[in-house]
């Protein structure tokens, strides 16, 4: 069997099912991630509020919630409870400068801002792989990918 049909270039260079050499492929970019740090979403409808709070739940930084009574709470959204109406839906927040955990009804929220730094920004799998290939290209031996501190 020839190398072109065997699924192998050599023992050192395996070929994928499409025949491409795995050692020479570029790293494909991951799904584009929207830049939400600093974003203040429009909350004109119940659906917009729900969507913004879903995004806040997945965000890895602090958000600032402005309540309809004018109070502002800055903290990390760690939970949400979806109900049939805004009055029965709640978001749970750990305020930035407190140990307490607050429960806030969606119906009490006037505004939302993604005010804190996204602590995982730039720490994607693609960034790890790029660093690995840079080290390998520089001739380093015994290289491995190690997680970076989030702070």
C-alpha cells in the first residue's frame, strides 16, 4: 500500500481521514466570541432582559445591575431561576465587596452593564495551542501547556 492511501505519511506524520497531514495543518480558529466586556444591553422587552441575563450568567466577570429603585449592585451572576413571568424569575448575585448572596427578581431590574473585566478573555484553547507551536518552533524540548492564572 502506498503512503498516500495508507492513512500515514510516515510513523511520525499521521494523516487524517481527509488525507491532510496533521503536523502541517494550521490551527483552525474557534467560534468567534462576541466582545461583551463593557456592553450595556438594551432591555426594552422581557425577551431582551431574559437574553441579557442569560449572557450575564455565562460571563466570567462582574456585571452592574441597576434596580428600578435606583440602587446599583455590582457583582458576579452565579445563578438564575427562570419562571413563567418576570416577577417569578430571579437572578442570584455575589456582590463584589460582600460575602452575601442576593436574589433579585427580573422585574426589579432597570438596566444591566457588563462592567467587570472578563477574567478568561484571551485564555482560550486557541491561545494555548498558539503558545505551544511558538515554543516548538523555537526548538524548546519538553514543552507542555500549563494554565495561566486568571488574575
